[in-house]
């Protein structure tokens, strides 16, 4: 049944006029826009697989829109609000026909979780839609009378609740000229109060939410009177979202492209334009956010970049990302290429591919049929192209660590080479992602890398393994054979890769096939795969290998490129960061001694002693491996610093065992 509240009449309140199903129309427009702009992978990310088709989307969106408009429904039924259906139709059409996202992705190496493009999500924000059409809802409640939402009040008025000082209709406080909190003036959440007119030019105010927004007034400090918004160089205040800590707006004159440089100057400044200096982390100029300009602040050069157009260079930190609807097509071994049509399935890529392919390991790959959270044996099984271990002897498809772009349904963002994994460090692109909760950790290389993966803490268990056990299947560590159901059997623990998404791994023919492609950056890159050890099912015990001399494995394939090397490590408790794995008792930044080796086309047995002249060396701390407290083994591929460096890995590892 359609909402009576959104089945509104014209301003003249003609009861004979047909209702306009606003909630239903908003839901249809939201889903049409989202599926026109976002690829299936991005839809999956934004919705947590709540729906996969536009028709399925409508049901969820309609339910949400009707719920959000519940208070408005009551107000319309009481003739406290009227809606012009002609304006409603135009508003919904404008919402549906907006341009897709034109904002370039964040520069590589910044790490962190994916961010949601503005206006995208699993459900529509009805308040944001109404903000696009300020004349759509017309209130009829006079000042001094009770109200539930500001839309009920006469033009030039708002619904004021008996609460703390507000910023744009929400709870707020101020500190150093910065407003903490506040919600949009288009909020439709009920907040009972009375209608009160906005303050006019020259009238007293406590903050800018008191002043009439239709007249573009702001509260001037230190006089505390409403007037024209602050201009360049004048004192200003910013609104900060208390949930995210992100600056959500300011009282500077938006028509002059000004923002409030709250820290440290506290005055309005012009946004930076193309080729002008900028800062991504506050305390400096921000790039102009006008979508038509599509500027981004380059973390390497510190200036605002315009996106690369077709034929422009791409594929390195110092080069601007391609326009949102284009992809970087690598032309050289170091990954440098040209902006053009997104690479297709099977072609080389830098960060994006033509839908439905996803860029993983430098190649456009077809996502697998297995959903996130379901069992897998290889990364290509998964819709996310990530098969990782999150439980003992069990691998599942993990969520993709990509940032949605929603620049058009025909282009899908992927995993840029050397991107930072969870737990990585800003600017390095070398954070690890591996291990499993309460089981182990991912790997790392020498500084300046990010740390390893996300080994959990196992609730209440002292740091460092208190017990070591003989390995299940000793001396075998892994021969990568599968059970009857196709699952790889590794009784000693499981496998990991780093950084996210790391090298691609497949377990075929009783062996682990590893492929990876890195392109040069201004710092070394460390990619790797490994096997974590669990002496007991809950992952708190180390492995005792005192009866053995070292670890051996068979390897074949090829490792090519410029400045590309391969290292092996046997990980132990002392060389495992105790903040990442309960079995570790090493300090932050710990990593195991490393031994270099070469890879031949034919299978070769490599033997790595725990200690002695031919054993892996270095590490932090610079001490020998304690073979009584082992936590895992790993193979790492290092790309030297420099944009002209590269690494292409295609190897097979098998028969890993103690000797």
C-alpha cells in the first residue's frame, strides 16, 4: 500500500487530485542510478550482498524510503505539509539522472578501508533527495506552534527542540571555531519542538544554524550577529561529523569556492586548483571539490591533479590517476602505461578493468562464483578474488579490499599493484594481510614496510606461546593435497598472503601455484605467501622442531623483472610481533631472518637450515631462529625502490617439510 503521507496533493490542497507516490518513486530512482553507475562488484561492496539486481534493490529501497518518510506522512495527513506533485516528479528525475561519480580514487599507498562514494549505499537517503528540492515540501505551521519536523514550519522557520545548541538542525558544541556534530537542515527525523523563525540580517545569533539559510546568512564572530557569510581571510567555523571526525562543511561563502581552514588559521581560504599545492591531511589547502573539476591531491607531489585523459601517462604515484571512466593500460614492464578504455579480461591492468573482470595481480581476472564467507580452495574461486584462512584448516572467500568508484557500471575497480593491506603503513603500500584470527600472522620484510596480517589475540591468553607441540604429520608441513571435497589439507595450520590482496594462489595437482606482478614505486615493495603454524586447534601453541635441522621445499617456475628478488623465512615467536599474533613475543616491527634463493624452470629442492652459515640471516631482533617455538614459514618477493623496477612471479611450491 502506498504511503498516504507521500500521496500528497498540490499546494492548493485539491482533494480530488491523484496522489504522487514519492517514496516509491525515490526508491525506483535510487536503484536506477546505482545500477547505472556501479558495477556488480561495487554493488556487492556497497550492499553487503543484500541484493544483486535492480528489481531486488527496489524492494529494499522502497521499504526504507517509506520508513524515512513516516513522520512526513503524518504531517501531510493533518494538512501540516503539502507537496507539489509536479515539483516532486522533477526532483525525482533530477535525482535519478545525476552524473556518475567523477572523483578520482585515493592515491595509492594510503591504506585503510574502502570509502563509499558520496550518495551511494545500500539504501536511499530521503533527506538528501529533499535537500536537492528545497521547495518540494511546503509547511503550514505558524511560529510558536508545536512541530515534529522543520518541514512543517512556514518558510523562513524551523522546528526547534528543547536541547543543546544546534548546528544546521542537530546537536552540537563548538571548540576553537569548529562545530562538533550537527545534522543537515533537510533532516526528516522527528524532533518535537516549536516552530521558530530564523534570525535575519543584523539580528543576534549563537551559531550559523540560527541564521536564515535561504538568505545565505551566517553567524559572524566575535560580534555574534547574522550577516553575509565569511569571505576570504575572515574568521570562520567548520562542522565536524562526530562519528567520523571528517569536516562536513563550513560557514564560508560557498559561491566563492571557499573553505574554512580551521587548523591552524581559522579563516576562509580559496580551494586549491590544478597544479596548486594541497594537503590531504588537514592544516593546508584542499583541492576544489567541484565534481566538474574532478581534482585530487597527489600524496607524492603535494599538488592538485586533474585526472588523466585518454592517452595520458598513468601507473605511478607521481602521475595523476586516470579519469574515473577510464583505466590505466600498462605499456611497460614497470607498470607505466596510458589512460584508455578499461582493460578487458586477460589483459594487463593497473587498477581497473572492464566489467565484469577485476584487476588482481596486474591482470584482469574473472571473479569466481563463490560468495564472500563461503569455503574456497583458491582465490579465483571467489567473487572477491581473495581466498584466505580465517579458521583452522578452513579457507573462505574474504571481502574485497577495494574502493568503490561507481563511475559507470562498465568499469570495475580492482587491486592496484603494491596497495597497502590491512595493518599497513601510510605511503608504503606494503602492509601485510594474512594469517587468521587466533591462528597466526602474515609476513613482512625489512623496514620500511607495513606490518603483517591480522592475527587475533585469542581473548585472555598471555602474549607469546606458552607451549610448543610436535607438528601434526611431522616431518611433513604441507604437500597441498586435497580431501575428497576439494579442500587443501594443511594439518599444521593454513596459508596466508600479503599485502591485500597479495599474490594469487591456486592449489592444483597437489602443489601451490603462486603468481604476482608488481610495478615500480618510490619505495621497496614486499609481497609474499606463507603457511602459519598452529600447535593446537585454538592457535595458541607454537611448533617444536628441535628434532630437525631446517625446512626444505620444492620450487619451480620463473621470477623475472628488474630489481626483483625472492627470500625465504622461517618464523618463530621471538621474531613475530606480539601485537599481531598471540604466539609472538617480539616487539613491534619484528621480522624473521631471510635467505635469498633462485628459482629454476625445473623443480629444485631448496634446503634452509634454522641456524648456521647457510641459514637465513638478519632479521629483527638480530638473533637466530628458535626452532622450539616456530610460528610459520613464508616466501617473499621484493621489488626494489624506483619507478623503473618490476617483478613478475610465476612459481610452484610443493613438498614443504622439516629435514
